């Protein structure tokens, strides 16, 4: 009975997950090579040459990777610090509810909140004007739609940090790090040595797969960069949708080229991540 259920689940996974994705990927490949498409005449490499020659994809990829890395670094670092310093307080029902509330907020809502708070006409700009810190709204620093993607990073960190706090709290309990820390101190280790040689290694070893997956997730995020990002460079998903949806039909194939390259990179990263069997991985 169990084997039949597993086989049925595998069949549904292939029908619902694998086949539609594979069909969409093949369609994108054919479109990128000019085999299909409204104004395409046949197989050509011109669209691939145009994308690689412009360099916009590589700039967008580097820009997206930098934003995802900084956002993840802030989120993971903040979550580790909160777990280390405030784990007892976070177990209280009210504080737990407040700290995990951002997990229920959709990305588009988080983006609009960030826009309303940090834009030049937003809440903090008005507060600064009322307090006399600025004379007009244009003097407020660019925190959204800015070159350094501060607004995007703030929104990402707000959404991701609570997840890692919850994850690290579970790891802390399941791996009995409190007992290991006491044992290490009894053997003569100092507090900073316990953090560096017990707390951090166990936390990162047990959760590194989820950290990498969240990096991939942030790399391909769409709603938040669309609302809070700048015109150029754009994050990958925004760039792909912009190219595919533009009015110039001759440029649509270039959008599919970008989509194919990005999908291939993510697929190879996922294969490299999951194909080898890693021991000690934390499961949720």
C-alpha cells in the first residue's frame, strides 16, 4: 500500500510539476533560437549574440546576486544573533507572534509598506520634515528605487529574517546546543569560543541547504524588485518580464534567451545542491 502511494505521488509530481516546467522550458528554448514566434523566420543565433553582446543579462545577474547575498547575510546574521541573545524571550507567546508575523505578509504587501515608509513622500520623510531635519521632501535620502537597492534589501530582510529565527530556534532545541555549550564551558571554553566552535558550526552545518535555497529564491524574486527597484540595472525576473512583454516583437526572443540562461543556471545549481547525498542536513 505504501509503495502504491509513493508511486502515485511520483506520478502526480511528474504530471503537475515536471511536465509543465519541461514544456515551458522547451518552448522558451525554441523561441530563443527563432524556431517559433510571431515574427521569427527560422533557426538563428542572432538573439543569443545580441544578449551576450549587450551585457545587460550579466550586469543584471551580478546585481541580483549582490542584492540576494547582502539580504541573506543580514537576515542570517540577524537571526543568529537573535537566537543567541534573545531565545528565551522569543519563546513567549506574544513576542513570538510579533516576531513571526512578517512571515504571513505577501511580498507585494511588504513592498508597498516599504514604499510608504521610506519613499521621499513617505512616513519617515514627513516625520523628518516635521522635526526640522529636512526643509523639503527632495532632501530625504533615496531609500527606494535607488542605485544601492536599499529598499529591496530592507523588504527582503523583513520577510526572510523571521523565517531564519524560527529555523535556528528549532535547530537550537533539536541539537541540544544549550547542553553542549554548558559542557564546553565546563571543559574550560570561554563564551566566545563556545559561540565560534559550537553554536555557529552546528547552526550553519544544519541549515546551509536552506540558506542556499533562499539565495536562489531571492535571486529570482519579482514583486519586490518591480516596486522598489530602479530602471537600470534591474533584477533578473523584472528584466525577463520586461523583455518578453515589450511592444517590439523582434525583441521578445531576447527575453526568452535571458529566461533560458537563468533557468539553466538555477537548474544546475539545484542539481549540484541536491544530487549528492549530504549528511547532517537539517530537515523541516
